[in-house]
C-alpha cells in the first residue's frame, strides 16, 4: 500500500521540499517506476495534497483561419500537477478547438524524458520516481505551443514494518546518544548520476530502528528500517536514481537520519550532497594482489561504472597486475610480476583479447596514446626490479621501436609516463634529473616523420618527497599526481608504510593545489575524515593515522561529466563501519598490513575551473561494486571503446564519430538514440564533437577535449 504525505502532529506541513528550481538539465534517461513501498499507515494522517490535486494547466493560442478569421486553440493538461508515490501516474493533455472538441494530428513532445513519456494521444506518463517541472509541447500544423507540468515525488517506505508509535518517536527526534554521527558518506560530496547508491554508515550504539528522510526540490523519500548493528541505512537503487535525476546542479540533496536505541531517539543528523548533471561513464581497471576472484593471487579486475566488479581473464596468465589503458579504452598494456609484459585489445564490455606476450618490463605502466596505437615505455624497468630499461616510442601493433630522436636524445628514463587526452603532451617523473622528485612535461606531435617530442620542461618538483602517478585532466593542462614517501602504496624502499596525498599542478601557471577536500581537510585546515590523522615527521612517518596521508595513484577520466572532472584513486582510509577499526570486514582495523582490505578505490569530483579555485576538489566517495575482501589499487579509468554508427547510445561520447541523435520513437514515444554520422551543418549537443565553443548548440557550454561540456556550477 502506498500512502501520500503525512504529519504526526497534523500540523499541515508538507513533506515535499518546494524550495529551488526545476531539477536541472537532462542527464541520463528516465527511471522505471513500480516500486513496492509500504506506507507509514496510521503514523499520521495524510496532508499536503493527493495525487492529481493540481487542477489543470492551460495555454490559449490564437491561430489564424484560412478565411482570414481566427480561432482560439487551447493546450490543456488535466491535472496540471501530480504528487507521485513511486508508481506511474498519468496526465491527459489535449489541444481543444474553439467548439470544445479535441484536435487530431497533434505531435506531442517533452523537453526531457527523465520524468516519463508522452504518447501521440497526449497522455503523459510520469514514472513516479523523478520530480521537477517538465515542459510539454504540442505541434499543430506549423504552430507549436507548450506548457509546464509540475511533478512532486512523495514516497513513504516502511521497509522495517516499524510501529506507528516508534515512527512517531523517530520523526520527533531526540538527543539520547551523543556518539551518534556520520561515518560515510561525507558532507558536501558531489555524486554523479548512473552509480549504485551509497551505503549510509554511522557511529554510535546499535539501533532498534532507523528513519531516513531524503529530500531535494520536488522530491521527498522517507524510509523506516529495523535493527542494525553497526548502524547502517540503505537507499534502494531506484530511489537513488530518482533523486539524482531530480536534483539540479545547485540543488542540495539532504539526508537526515534518526535512530531508536533502548527506547530513546537520537537525531536527526544531517548531511547535504550535490548531484552532477551527467551519468558517469567508463570502466575502472584496477589490480589486486589477493583477489578472491583470482584464487588469492594477483589480477586485473574491472568495474563498469554502475555495475559490480568482474575479473579480466588474461589468457591463463597469472599475477598480471601492473597496467595502463588508453584513454579510448581500446588497448591495455600489462605485465607479470616477474617482469614480462603483454598487450591486449579491449571490447566495449572491457573484455581482453591478447595481442602478444613476452615483451620487456618497460611495457608495464607505459604511456599509451589516446587511441592506443603507440606507447612510450616506462623508464627504469619495473621500478628497478628488473634491469634498467630506457624510454622509447613503440608501435603497439608491431611492438617495434619507432625512431624518435627528439625523445631519446632528451630523455632516457621517463618513469610512469602519461599522454594527455588530446595526445599533444607527455607527463612523466624525470629520473634523469633526480630520484622521483621532478615532474616533467614534453609536447608531442605524432603527425611528424619522425614523431616530434619538444619543449622539455619542469611542471613541478619537490625537495625531498616522491612524485608519482601523473594523470592529465581532460583539458590537457592540469595534471593530478601523488606526492609522498614513495611511488608505492606501502612496504618498499626500506619502509613498512608509505604515505602520500593527491596534488594538482596547473601546467600553464605552475601553481600546485593541495586538493584539501579530497585529502580529508576542510578549508580551515581541520581534518574531517572520521577516524582521524596524525602528523608526519621529517621522514614522512605518519604512524598513528587512520585516514590521513593515505591517498595514492590518481587516474582521471578523459572527458568532463556533468560539470566536473572525475579522478579515481587508491586509498587506505577507513570505509564507514565496514572496513574500519572494529568494522565488519576482517582485517580492516588498520590501514597497513599484509593483505589488508583497507586499500580501496575512491572517486572525487574536481571543478573544471580549478585554476580559479582555492580548492577545486570535493570529498570523495567509495566506488561501489569493487571486490570487498581484497586490497585494490592502481585504478585506471577509461571510456568504453566507441560504438559504430547505428549502435544505441546515451551521448556523443559513446560514438566513434562523436554524435548521438534521436532516430525514432518507441511505442511509448520515448526517443530512440543511435550513433550517427556527423550531421552536416547542425550544432553539437553535450558530449558531442567541437573545435570551439561556437560549435556547441548552447553557447554557455565549454569545449573540452573536443567535446561540448557543462561548466562547473556556481554553488556559493
């Protein structure tokens, strides 16, 4: 049974947050309705309206008649607004003729299909999970008229069959447990669309019941759950998709949680999150030395964003771990722990087909050009484990060196090299100068014969620590890297523990940003990660830390999504009350130790306009779907290999020619999107190809890595 809005004290307060705008721009398709939600019963009578309470929405337009006269045509939608509760609802729209009858041969359309669909009979079908203001348009002959419909989501979900008396207590709130607090996620996190929901985790005494209220403009979801120890609250996937599709770029999603313990209530305690206006795309390739999926040995695994991990079978090879992937997602280069390398082709699902095997160790961590056809090999072998190897430009099809004297006369040991997304620059740790203290850059022109490397320069350097794992942002100007006691994440160079934090250098200005938020610091310098940090001595020993100085190996997606750049990285920080001191996953008490599960993949949003920000980073979130018991490291994120003309798509970044367009409508009048050839003189949509901003249909967009992209929203 689904019940609508309610109030325990009958104070007539609506559960729908009506502050703010319409829920933002398009971003990732609609949401299927039909959830099985149990209402709060007699916890309180309904208030604030019922389904279809909004009356009608009407627009009148005068269309000249053929005899020089005119007739008034009205666009009428009844009702003009809905309060939906998790299941589909309908609004009937029609064009009324002057005599009161309805016009035929009307072409109906929506400005966005997040909310639902409209058939050619004028029946709008709201999916029941996404709120906001949707524009309905009707075309009669050569005339188009439109009107707005308001959809408010108000769902109650008594998933734990909590009694009305306990519900009333939870909603009223209290202060019984001073230790009750958030462990995960973090306040002010930016989440993209298209991922699995976060698991909400808390400190404090065990709960006999919990109450979550999740709100955004035009959206309210209330969930009551039963006992949990330690305290955790779940968000159903369809609800998470609904709220992330509802919230606009500057709309805060508020999560307020209360718990009942020993008859007393604590809470609500509250966090606020933002939603990027785009679906995060790509596949994260990471390695583990103790993957259960690989029978406890080393392996490369993949997480297609929004799904669960899969082991990548590498033709029977064991302990294949060290790897890089081309930005296009089409080529993977990897090595055995004993120092032999191989190259693989990747398909759109991330499955690997071996090209060759038995290459030298320098192919491990080689810099692949964006299309994967060439590579600059990693200098110094496999970090000195094998005999010294020198950096060379090689062909990934023939595995032969491509003569490039402008590289080999300037650089011999380019360690951890990385090409920029536009293929015009190379970043690397310059071992020719000193031991991992200098980040160098070169320009690259592969169209020349021989290929030309030029303008060797220093991006940044440090006096005593190590710089490692450079990765370009999509604009090819910013480079993220880790800076710390080693290029490893623990246990090498005579150390039992290695510490690092993430940094960002603007290669135009040379300015280095400490990325405080992602490393765990507030703007005032205080540390916000829940298990704390400890100061490091001059040798970099931070003994005693649980969350601080343990952020490593960044990798940036090659395109901007939803107004942000996206960086994946490995971290030994605690994960809520699950992989943490006293957590429920064995071995998670401390950040270091053999086979610790604390090493996990995390994701952070970085503002596109980073050059103007004191801190362009945001609190990170745990990558759902990765293997839990294993130690996971060296994430490498890439797009899926592109799709050819005629394949289905979501945006232009899916397509080899760069364009994704509507080619028809299904039975529910939902657009069918397919990869198409360049559409001649038309402008480009978000994620489609551009040379300059002038190529984008919306002139407020940016042109980044040859794609039209949403700018970072102003959330001040």
